[in-house]
C-alpha cells in the first residue's frame, strides 16, 4: 500500500504576501465604512414602541461590536504591513521565517506558530 504525502504548500514571495495584506486592509476599510453607515442609521432612526426599543438596543450593541472587531482587524493589518515592510515575514520574537501555513491562514501574522500568543505585546 502506497502512502501519499501531503502536497507541499507553495510559499508566496514577501511581495505577494504584502500585497495580500494591503488588499485586505482596503477591504476592511470598506467594511468599516458600511458598518459605520449602518450604525448611524440605527442611532438616527426614530423608535416607535418599547418592543422596538429593545430590538434596537440589541442591534446597536451588535453594530458596536462589529465596529470594534473591524477596527481591531485594521490595526492588526496595519501593524503587520509596517513589520513586513521593515523586516519581511519573519517572527518578531525569534527572527525565524513565519511558517507558510500560518501566513496562508492569517497574512497579518508577525510571529511564528511557537510565538503566536505574543503578537499583541509587540510594538511595531
């Protein structure tokens, strides 16, 4: 019985990963614009009943969480771009090349898998 090995994942160039990050940043900017527009509509539309008031409060909370999430993703992408432009796609902790699989899942990674939990502590 022949055992097949997993196909090798092709690593993109630093330039390709950087372009993916920049494209993602543009997409996030558009998502933020839409979310802000929806939020403005939520807070400016008159409420007609108590039931509607409760629903609106829930919608407002969800919209605020969405704005926070997108804002965090934008900050993360901007940080990764700054790091990559200066250093390439190497771990900000140990200096090793960030694993291809990790970058393919999260292009905004600035650490290797071993140091994954330390990204928030790193100033770029």
